[in-house]
C-alpha cells in the first residue's frame, strides 16, 4: 500500500507540473521566449520525475497510473475524432482545450512519458 500511495502522489505532482507549466506558458503568450523557457523547465522537471520513477522500477501499477493518463494526453485529438462525445455523458470525453494547437506541449509530454514507459519495459 505505501508504494501505491507514493505512486498516486507522484502521479498527481507529475501531471500538476505539466498542467501548471502549460498554463504559465499560455499566460505568457505561446510565441514568447519566456513561454519557451517555462516549457523547457517543465520538461526538465518532468524528466527528473521520470528518472525517479525508473529508480523505483516500472511495473504494472506504474504503467496503469502513469501510462494511461499520459496516453490520454498524447492521443486526445485522435480520441476526439474517433469517439466524439457520447450522448450519455454530460461532458465531452476530450476537453476543447486539449484540441487547440497551443496544447501541443501537453500532448508531446504525454507521448514522451508513454515512450519512456515502453522503453523501460523493453530495454
């Protein structure tokens, strides 16, 4: 149980940093040097998080709790086009903000995270 709780906290902080970095970058303006530096810093911090995760070992809980949200981020445009918005849900499966070109840094971070987990599995 302590490993699972630690993983939940790790996952929340990881995606909080991604979201905060994205929000700050958008606030500063997507085409500015400051936004680029914030994105770079966000990627560096998230890379350090992934390095810490690899020290713990990547098992099935890590692949599910980290990989699935990252895969969702990476595949948001494809999910939106493929699934659409089911009528039985009062909200869309993919928020409109994830479909904007400005959210490409979030989708890229999700793809890198999934790639890291797959690389760690098959190395």
